[in-house]
């Protein structure tokens, strides 16, 4: 059992702490069947600090031991390490630009859109609304993937909390919304549920950007706010997969603060819009 005590948020982890974190990451990778070794260690450490107190373990070694014995603790830890944080029309100016570009999918006989790392579904719902308002919902096949089967199941339910409606509505309107969000959902058992038709035809599947291969060719890929948590090699691996999966002239959407810096194919893209992480593959 590892016993090295974790000091409060060190700016530069000591070699002993780095070794303890490495052992923890390897242990969690084995327990979860998810390769966490390509995640940024500093970001993982920041997210694990609060969990040490919440689980009353005190050390990473004790935390790993608890995860081995307690499946609920393991699930909480995996959630901390993968960070499924999302919202409808997150970064409205990005979706303004997407709205102007998404009509190009109409030039393909059978367009396909991949929402990678879709988390609990808000990003997916945003694209589904855009496709409806562009008249492309019946033509475009949409794939939604995440490495967590738990959050994928939540995404399939099409639920949003009523208290979030005002913020979501504001983001939707800022992104150029043509209606109101209530036109797409209804109150059900105290929660807002999107109309079932909004998710018709969506293919949901577990997929890991670091370890799984390409499974189709896409004309539009949205992979937002996930590669930023990978180390340099992890980002390179993910971008190889995204490039392999994107057709020439297809679009790639990343998160604010993400870039193609570690993509081995960055010369194959051009950025669309000023300062927005939406790219088109030009070759």
C-alpha cells in the first residue's frame, strides 16, 4: 500500500509525489479499463485533491485501496478524472460560426456528424437543434460517443434541469436561435425532457479517443474540451484519430483554449472565423 502523504496543492510535485501519482494512475487505469496514463498529471492532481478529503483517505495510496474495495468510490473517482462538464450552446460565438457552416452538410448525399466525448448530452442536443433549424435533421446521421457508459445513458434520456433553462436559453439565443428552447422540450416529472424526435437516429456508443480506432468517415466532428486534458502524446494520438476520421473539406470543432498545436496534421487545416476553434480540413 502507498503511504506518501499528499501536501496541499504543490506548484511542482516532488519526485516522491510524482511516483505516487504514477502508481495511482496505473492502478485506476487497470480498475476502470481506461488508459489515464496520457492525461495531464498536474490537472489530474488538482482534481484529486478535493476527493482525498471527501473520501477521508489522506493519501493517494489509501484512495486507490478504497476504490478497489468500493465500487461507488471507484465511480466517483472515474468521474473526477474524466470531468464530464458541459452545457447547451457552450461558447455561443463558436456556435454562431457553426450555424453558418453546418449548411455545407447539405452538399453531401449522406452526411455524418460525430459528437465525440459528448458527456451528458448537452453538446449533442445543441447540434441536433442546429441540424433541425438548418433542415438537415432527416438527412444527417449523428454519432454520439463517450468513454463512460454511465454518462452516455444520461445523454440518451434527453434531460436538462429546469433551473438551467434560463442560462441555456440565453446561450441559445446568442448562438442565433430561431425559436425558443421550450419549443424543443416539455416538462416531465419535474424535469425538462427534449422531445423524443430530437434524438431520433442518433447512434450512441462507448468510445475512447486514446485507445479506440476510427469507426467511420465524417463530414463534421465536434471534439470539444477534452483534448486539453491530455498530455502532448495523448493530444497527438487523439488528433491522428480525428484527422483519419474526417473527410477532406470536413469540419473539426474544438473547445475554447484548445488548438491543433500537437496535431501531426495541423498543416492540413485552415481555421474558420477569428479566434474560434473551428477548422476545415483542406487536404
